């Protein structure tokens, strides 16, 4: 979730957008955001132009944790994709992922 938010301009998303981006139900997203908020890694606030909307954004400690975790995350992801590429049933998926435009902080 921190990674998804960190990829956004301004490091925030509306809760419903975040739910779609992390492929969790809205209730599961709310629970996860609450746990991360309790740890000081995320914060929620009302949209200034639409009081019905709630944004979630990464806090400074959340950005620090994400930066510290990124090398391990990228290494594990690279290793997992290399292993998946060796399996005939997953090789086409890995190849398709490799053709996608590269995002900042995303290793393939």
C-alpha cells in the first residue's frame, strides 16, 4: 500500500481509488489503512473540494520505511520474477510484464 501511494503524484489517493489499486475490498482497505495509520505511516484527511471524499497519504515516517524496504523488495521481486520466468506456464506473463513501461522504483 505504501508503494502504491508513493507512486502517486503528491503521495495520496482517495480511499476508493486506493482500494481499487491494491485490489482489496473497501472494508479490507480501511482496516489496513487504519493499522498503517496507527503506526504513523499513513494519514487520512477530508478532500478540501469534496467533503465526502477521504484521501490517504504517506507520512514522512512511511516514506522513510518505504525507502529502507525498497532494496529488499526489489531484490525479492526480481528473484521471484526470474523463478517464474523458468516455468512454462508463467514465462509468457513475465515476458508481458517486461514489455510494460517501466515505472520509477519498479524492477523487472
